[in-house]
């Protein structure tokens, strides 16, 4: 990223291409948890959850780059979901 933007620019969501099981996958605002049984033979997802850091969300909304950062974050999510293997 260039010097014009903060290090967190475009990272409101975690990297969904590289989600780790049974741990918090954290973005600047949103955290995803994918709980899978340990040692299971089948790739079964037993629980998924999303957490929102409301305080950080408020901080992000006050940032001068909020709108473009949010759009970039959404664009990354859209692209990640388009190329994810099912």
C-alpha cells in the first residue's frame, strides 16, 4: 500500500482465502470463527460465527478514508468468494 493510506486500509474483514479453523480470524473490524472437530475425517464445519468490534467500527467511520476503505474491503471479499474452492 502506498504512504497515502493507513496500514489498515482495505482490511476491515479477515482474509477469507486463508481462514484457520478453531481460531479467531481477525480483520480490522470483523472476526470470523470456523469451528471444526479436531481429527475429523470429513471436512465438516460444525459452527461458524462473525463478531463485530463496534468500537473499532466507530473509529473506522470517523476516518477520512472510510468510504473508499469500506468499498475496497467489500471488493476484496467479493473477489475472494469468486475464487474460493468449494
